[in-house]
């Protein structure tokens, strides 16, 4: 069968469009002091993004990364202005201290450049509200990246609880995150310097790991805000973390359920896990790949089913593939998606209330 000339032209144009859609997104990396930045360098080879420039004033630190990942130091700029004047980027990713997230949004949002920050969104509610206003005004995507967003167990748990109603209505959720502490696990000096600074990080463990639970709960609760927030913090390693908390417990009271977030730099074994209790059973998301369901039988009996889950399919297995798909409009973020701005605004509201509660010793009514 012969194709008409017009059909050939249309087919060629469609083919070119599909090819263009799959060109890597040009990304700038803002900051190298957050050690999670290794993630984006490891992800680049997937082909979803191309790192076209890096902003890092610490040349010695940048040189270490250049040696490890084989990029030229000509890609490294001391300021956002110099990156912007030299390179064309469609998006930037933030891997410096959390206080600087606002500065990054203030600089790039008016230029129509999309932004993904490493968790949490901001150091304070004041910063978060300014960032939200800028993102909306300039119609950019402002996403927040959490390691646990890409865990297949969390998505399987959501499906079992929210879609399949395997355990009945949610009554209690417990989320535990953390490790032995930044000093004990040996984070690099540049990271440690701001991670334990109450201004640059917005707090200690309550910020660093409390955000994970607040993010997951906002997703599970379909964006419902808690009625009350009660929190306590402590310093169990004053010698290592003299200026910030390293232990916290946050209790969230919802209309028909309760949640407990336990962020800590004192877990003897690093963990990121979640338990969801319903009327008829419980789902345990034990880690990235292992999940269990227990269904109640009698007083203390239960049946149990275990899952060993594979990684999610692209682009739902990687933050930067996901970012590229969102920018290309290959997907639309569902309401209160884990990466979304609306979810992460509530996360910062929860953390803000938790810090106020811990400081005052009183429960904070949520606005």
C-alpha cells in the first residue's frame, strides 16, 4: 500500500514530535553539599535528563564530584546568575541547605524554570508560602523529592488501603524514619555543617525525618489536615548535635484517626517504615521492597501475607525521570501527590505546628 505525500509528511512530523518529546530535559544542579546529590549523577545515564550546569561556590567540593563522576569543572559556576547567563536549563534541582530553597525559587521561578527541591520544601511556613506564591504566579512546577516516594511498598500499601479496602477504614498510622545520626553515619563535613544548623535546616531530626511521615500521611489522608498536633523533642547526643534536636515524636489527631511520626537520629539501625492500622487488620511497609498484611482473627490471632516487591515502572521509579515526565506533560500530578506542592505545603504546616508544640509543651490546634 502506497502512502500519499500528505500522509508521509504527517507521519514524519509525528515521528519528529515523538523523538523531540524524548530528548533529555536540560537540568541545572544547584548545590552539592547535600549528599543526596549522588542520586542525580547516578540517574543521568537513564537518559531522561542532561545535567548542563552546576552551581557550587566550593571549588574543592565540586572537584571531588567532578573526579568521581567525570564531568568538566567548566560546568561548575559560583552563582545562579552565572549559570543562567551561560547555560539554557529547563529545570533546576536543589541539593544545598534548605534555607536556600526560597532563594532558588525567587531566582528561577520568574524565568519560567521548573524546580525540584530535596525534602523538605522549606525551613519554615513563611518561606513555603513565598515559594508557593511564586510558583503559582509564574506557572512552574515546584516539586519536592523524598526517597520514600519511590518505594514500591508505600504505593502498594496505598493501593491495599485506599483502593482495595483490605484492612477497612484507617484508625492509626505509625511512621518511623531515621538513622544513628549525621555524625555517627559519617556524612561529609559540608553536609553536616548545615544539617545541624537550626537556621539552615529548620531544625534537627524533627525536620530532617519528620517531613517523611507528614508527607506520607497527607497523601494517605487525601489532603486532610490534622485537627491537632502535639510534639516533643530531645537531645540524646548533645555532644554531636548541640544546636538542634535529634529525637522527636509528633502526634497528629485527625477526625477519625490518629498518627504518630517518630523521626530520630538515634535509631541503632537506619529505617524508613510505615504501619497502617485499619478496623480489620494492618499493613506493614517494612522497607523499600518488603510488605506484609495481617488480617485479624479473633482476639490476637491473624492471617498474614507477605510481598517482595519489584521496583516501580519508569518514570515512577526515579525522581528525575518523574520530573522530566511532568515537564513534558506526559502525566498530570494527582491531588496531593507525594511530590506535589499542595501536599508539601501541608507538610510544612505540620512541621511548623510540631516545632511550636515542642517549644511550648502544649498541643497546637491546626488552622
